[in-house]
């Protein structure tokens, strides 16, 4: 996604830094799961994984703010390169307000959902999640502003530093045996890393003051549509164990930890890099000089190729890796791991088609594709099948339908190719 002129979306150094950050984030996530699995029993770990999915589900929901911040600031840069005045609406304060409202709604609705999902001390866990939501809103918004300004090295520091801090915090808590509540606090405390960067870097502070060309009402409305899509994405990506918990019987859930872990591990190799480079993709698709259809097609073909290789490796190596790293209580078949890997391909394709649709300002189509994917996937989870089989069906069919809707929307509007004369 580079060009030969001075207006390259990202240079080699930026590509490398974002790539390293995604690797750090992926490894940190893996190691946190390993530490927790080795620290608590599989039954307690199943409950921790629900907390993990709720926290990162909120992370994913607020990720809509990051994507919209990237798009809005990137579009402002392309449209007003000659302007130097403070025009438009500052993004960060408004998106922090959205985070505060989201946390308040979660707190008000908690009695309707926490008894079913959260064990141990649900009141404390809800408080942890609500505070984390507000802090996360600042984290993801700053990440979007840095991406919109194409400050990829700082964006990489934000991503990698936050993940590394989470790993350190969880490791320290596990070493001192602080219990599951301590592990949950350690999971969320690193979300405040953006405040450290804000205090230490003048460039970060300048990016934090970036503005959107939209008025506040329009900007918040577009952010809401992006969050609606992100809600579907979050439910399918990191909030999926919560959906499984709602659809599973008590006996099914008692032995579900290996399956839940397998879903997380088989999708991470595809989704973590895509998540890391999503800001790059949005910035690239924003620029009409690039061959958008060719770029989208190449990325999709690359995802299909990597996913196919990953499925073969998952079949033959996956069961050994699970038992080696997580213990004999986490055994799953190679066939199931391969099927979950292929299902993750559909979700990865939906992610990249969504980035293209959002970059072109097609917020309704973007939201509809993700909401449709979520609705189909959630419905499939209640099919009269064993939990593992309906999980594979759910993870494959919903995202595939959502991706098709995005592609059809792009084709109908004919907005994939560069404009004439560009």
C-alpha cells in the first residue's frame, strides 16, 4: 500500500512498525491466555474467558470510533491539504463522551445480563468493565487519529505498548496469586497507556487535537453507524464466547473451555494482522488515485491462500500445540481446528470488505453487512446440533453473507475504481 511519490499511504518503515506491533499484540494475547490457563482451573478459566470476551467485545464496539476517526481525519487531510486553520470539529472530546454514554448504558442494563454471564463478584466485574470502557474510548480514538494522520510509528507504539503492558500486569498478578478479580483488573489496566503517550509526546498531543470536517451531530451520527457495525464485528470476533454461553446448556458449557480457546487461537493469525493494518487499509481506500478493486481482490485472494495453509497446519499441528501450551485438559481434534480456521477466513474477508466500504463513506452498507452477519451467526448458534458443529456453521455462514452484501454494495455504486483524470 505504498506509492512512489511523497504521498505514500505508508512507507516500509511504517509497514514494519505496524507489523511488529501486531505481532507483539498477538503474542501478548496468547501469553495472557496461557498464563491464566496455567493459573486457574479450566472451570474458572471458562468464566475468565467470558470476562475476556466482554472486555474485548467492548474494545471491538468502541473500535468503530477508531475506524471513523481514521476515515474522518484522513478525508479531512485529503480535502484540505492547503488549509492550516483549526477548521472542523475536534474528534477526541466527542468520542470520549460517546465512551462515557456507552459505559453508563452498560451499568444501567447490567442487572439484565450479568447474572447469566458473570460468576464470582459480578458487581465488581461490571464496575471494572464500565471504567475500562471510558478509558478504552480514548485509546481507540487516539489510535484512529494517529492512523488518520498517517503517524504509523506512533500508532504502532500505542498498539504494542498497550498489549505488552497487559501481559506484564497479568504476569505480575498471577505470580503473586491475586485471584481471578486481580487477573481481570490486570487485563484492563493497560487501556490507560494512551494517557502516558499523551503526556510524553508532543506529536501525540498534536494528533489528539485533530478535527473532522463534519459538524458534531453528523460526526457523532457517523460514529454511531460505525459503532453499530463494530458491535456486530465485536460480537463475532471477541464477544463470540458470550454468544456461545447464551446458547449453551449448563452441561455443554462445563466442558466448553477447549472449544472457546480453540476459536480464539485459530482466528488470531488472520484477524490480528488485519486489525493492526485496518487503519492502513482505510487510508489507502480513501485515496481515489489507487486501483481499489485490484487492491481489494488481491487482499481477499491473499486471505484465502493464507487461510487454506493455516487450515492444513491446524489439522496436523493444532492438537499438539493445544495440549503442549495449555495442558491435557484442552484437547480438540485436528478436523475441528481446521474447520474453525476456514470459518475464520470468512470473517477476515468481511473485515477487509468492511474497511473498503467504510473508507468510501458508505456507512449504512458497512453497518448493514456486519449486523446481518451477526444476526445470521447468532441464529445458527441455536441450531439443533452439538455445540462445536453449530459454532463452525455460525462462524462461517454469517460473515460470508455479510461480505457478499458489502461487495454487492460496492459493485452497485461503482465506487471501486479511481475517478477519471486522477
